[in-house]
């Protein structure tokens, strides 16, 4: 996996992680970058997770800038280095990974020791093309209802399906996607749609949205076209 890190940032990322290790801290590449590497794809972005505090990270590197409101993140020469959100007292990085959305995004990789941390079976879910919420699916959705749309996008991204527990939770909580009451910002939904349109088969995303009842809530006109006969001169439905 280590050879699949962005060639452009490989030296920089390895340098940051090595410096953190030499200072007595743990550090991993996390999230989407690990997922993409397991898919033999070149990650667009590489994020680092460490048990060092943001203050410690800033002291270790000359060129840093702190960003992020929800939890401390330092930009080190343009690379995001996040301090563990769950604190240092518990299991690192497991506690932090347990706060993430899906198992396929809840893995960590140490390129120095070439160690994969996968407490929730994300590697297996990725191989089996399954989207599964990390830990309790209802809790993950209530934290951010947009995750239901993201679940459909990632299912299309890996040409997979939602795990039964994930599907049940989305069907239950789909009413949380309510444009009239602004439960989820329209701009965030729009960004998910734009990302989905860049997939190899965006249709899988929209079919998944239809099957979960979300499409009727965000694009009702498109949802009404599902199964609608395209006429005698067309082999496909209007959808």
C-alpha cells in the first residue's frame, strides 16, 4: 500500500509521520486515502491522524497553520494533520476511527511500519463491496443526516450495496432529509450530487437514492420518472 501514496506528496507525508514517530507520538494516514489505496487508486488527498496535540504539531514543524472548528487540525506544508478527537486517554486510533461514517473510511495506515489498523472490518467490507455504517448506524445518521446520501454515493463508487443494517437505518431516517426545513444544507447535498456525477456509473447512485426514498425528497421530478415508460421508440425508461 505504501507505494500507492500520492507520488507528489509521498516524501512530505512520510517525513511528517516519521517526525511524529521520532517525537514519541503515533501517526497514521486515515480515511479516504486508505480506502483508495486498498482499491489500487491514487488518493487525491492524504490526511494524517496523530495522538499529538495541535500545539505539539505546531511546535514540531516550521510551516503550520491551524484550521477546523469542530476539532483541531494543523496544515503542515499543506497536509492536514488532525489530533485525535476522542482524546489520548483511550484506544488510539480506534476511538477516533469509531467516530467516522463508514467502515471503509474507518481505517488507518502507518506507512513507516506498514501497519493497517482496521477495527471495524473496513477492508473486508471494501472487498465485498458493502457500505456499512461504523458502529451504530442510527447514531451515525443522527450526527449528520447527509451521511445517508453519502452512503448511496459510496455504494455507487465501489459498485456495491448497502449492508442490511445500513439500509434499514436509512429507510428509517430518510425523513430527516427535509429541504423545506433545512435539516441538511442544500449546498452540501449539491456537492454530493456533483461528486456522484463524476463517478463511472452515476446511475447507480440515483437508483440507490430512489430505493431508499431519498430521491423523492431532493429531486422529486427525477424520482417520478423512475419506471416511467419512454414510449415505443425508446428502449429505456424516462429515468
